[in-house]
C-alpha cells in the first residue's frame, strides 16, 4: 500500500482555505498512485478551534466541507482520504454529540469513523470542554489492510511515559488486539523544548512492541500561542523510520511494503529548534492576523535585538521597522548599537527622542507627585509608557503590528512596565528565559556577526535612570532563571527550592514577585510557547489571592 503523509499548515476557522489545501494534495497523490492520504487532527478547521466549536453555524460549515470532500473524492476513485474533523452524531436522548474524529472517505462515502478516546485536559489542552469520549474503538478495513486509527493523545497512554497510567485504557493496545495491521495517529501536537524526543520514543516503542507499522501525522504552523513543529514519522514493523522535517510543510508518499531506510534518530539542537519555532510562530501570527509589517522598539539591548532578527527572518527586512527612542538617560552606545543592528539586518530604523515629552510629563506632574531630584519608579515607568504610546501611534497610522520584546525572566517577576514595554500585539520571546536569550544570540551569530558584540557583552539595563543596571534590582540571571525553573516548570514550593541551597532571601523575593505580578501577565500580549510551562492559557493562576508559605 502506498500512503501519503500530508504534514500541512491549516488556518483555524478557514474551512475553505483548508479544503483548498486538501484538494491540492489530492492532485499530487493521484500522480503518486497513492492508496491513502492522511491529514492531521481537526485539519478541516485547524487546531485548536476553541469556542468556535460551540457555534452551530461553525459546525454546520464543517459538515458542508465534509460533504464537499465526499464529492471531491469521487474524482480520485482509488484514493482513500483520512482526515481529522469535528463530527456530530445524532442521539435519541441527546440531540447531538460532538466528537474529535477521524473520517475515512472513499469514492464519495464515509467508510470509517474513529472518534478520539483520550481527551487531554491539562496545560494548554481543554478538550473535555468541547468533545465527547469515543464510545468504541475499532479497526477500519481498507484495501487488504486493517487500519488502527488513533488521534493524538490516544497514543500517549504509555507506561514508558507515565509512572502510572493516566487513562483507564490504552487505545493502541485495543486496536492491535482487534487486528490492526497498521497503526495511524493523526495529531496536533504542539512544540516545546524536549517534546520531540519524547514523541519519537513513544512511537518507536509502539512499533517495536507490536511489530506493525506506525504512522504519526502532525500539523505544522503557529496558531496563537501554540507552535506546531510537524516531525511526522513513519516507522515500519522492523523499526526503520522516516522522520519529516521540522516547522515545514512536507508531503511524501511511502510504499509501506518496500520501504527500507535505516535511521539513527538525532534530535534537533535545542536552541536551533527554539529559533525555528519562534520564526514560524511569529510569521504565522502576523500573517494569520492579517498583518504584513511589524514595528519594534530598539533599546540597544539584547532582547530587542533578538526579536528584530526573528522578525527579519520571518517577514523579510522590508517588513520590519525599528524605532530607537532615546530619553535623557539613554547612552550614546545604546543608540549606536541599535543603528548598527539595523544596518546589519537591512531593516529601516527611525530615531524619535522622548526627552521633551518626558520633561513635559515631569513639569505637569511634579507639584502633584512631589517629584524631587531622585528618579523614582513612576518617572521610570513614564518613559516606558511614552515609548509604548509612540509605537502604538505609528502602528495605528501605518498598520504595523507592534512586537513587544520582554523575556520570560522579566515577565515572571514583573520587571516590565504595564502599558509601556509590555505594549504590543505579540510578545515574541515572553517564554524565553534571559539565559536562553544569550544562547539564541550565540546561535544567530554562529557564522557572522548579526547582533553586534557590544549588545551581547554590555550589562543589561532598562536605562530609565542614571547608571541603571538590571542586576541592581534582580538576582543574577543564572540564579533567577534556575529558581524560576523550579517554581514554574517543576512546581516546587519555596521551601523545596530553599532546600536546594539557594539563598533564602532571594528565593522569597522571586516567589513573591512571581505571585504578585499575575495581574500584569493577565494583561500581556499573547506570547509564543516554547517551554513546557508558558505564561498564558496553559497557566491559569488567580490574581486576587494569597497563597504559598513565603516565610
């Protein structure tokens, strides 16, 4: 049997556009004499559609698309189409039930249906909110094979993954016991650091354990905060495998009977994968939101430099505008470094001084705010908010999307200004810790100096008062990021972190800062997820609350 794996980039809600992608792929499959083409989870509507699934008109539009696909399939009389979609079934007691389903369409008919059995309800996943659990698991006969079709999470209930079983059944085991000759998993599995290796180990374990071919078809693309890396896989019954590229659309037809390709698995370098993920996430967010150009405030620091590089790579140099906005406390070096960065990238840069605006604020407020000679926090934040206003004014005038440049370390402890440097439509590196920011810079400069070395080597500073340095307020970033990892990623308590020989006062300050700045993060722009636990939809903490023993 010849099987075509379609690793594609759907747009959420764009049913017509996604259907066009399907048609284009079917034409290619005909040329390849393919027997079966496989698309990813919920491909017709894109993943995750979230509350669109609660709209009757949306489900009706989905059903119309399925009917169109059935008619289209008649033109490809020898080709089966396995596709993911929301699917409604009628019930005598309840009017209808919605499932996350895989449909096998052939010669104008649906000849097989398998609903998703395991519905993830953790981190960024919320499928219990929308879907019903499959009422049965069965194989689908097709062309002398018995297809064992599963959907994403259905393949993840593995003893190799969980210390104890997370779900009461293992759908893969059920399919094998019912006579499946091929296991197929259609998926929308989002990227985060380290996930690629876990996936490969799980699927290889399935193939080795059951001695039958295993096919994993994953979508690619950025959808809001989530980035999908693809890395679809074919593993034959002997364990030989073919792995699709990361972060790229790719369609390939494989003859599963004659396939032979010894493969030594080697995961992509972590920093390279983060870089590619951010480029794809940024590109798709801008495009799918209807923008073409972006604007970035250039501070002369490493964070805005990284975001500028990513934007140029994702959108092209002509679609990125940098704006340097010196205040009375900005160093000449920061301005010159921003100009050099823009020159290296070939992007346009504008210089707009905020000094006169800042002094106008100062004069208007000094008698009400009791301002003296000291630059207090409110005066620091006024500068950041002036810059945010300028970026938004240019955005309003010319239709640019503002990219905010704060990193995860700053956002975690609130070292950022609400309505100031947090201003933006997308927080590109808000899930990238500061220590990883420097690793990204090293990766970007691996062949030649893209980011000026002066930017990388200078001490980080917001430059909102004379001689200011980040480390005047924050612990060293190596210590801060380590504590944040234990608290945010690993879920340790402050006491457990202190027991790891961190300075107790630093731990207390970090944990307290994370907790009390939840209100800022709730108002932040969406950020691209690259770690296992990002701020945003996957972390739902209360704002008006008091928790954690910080003594």
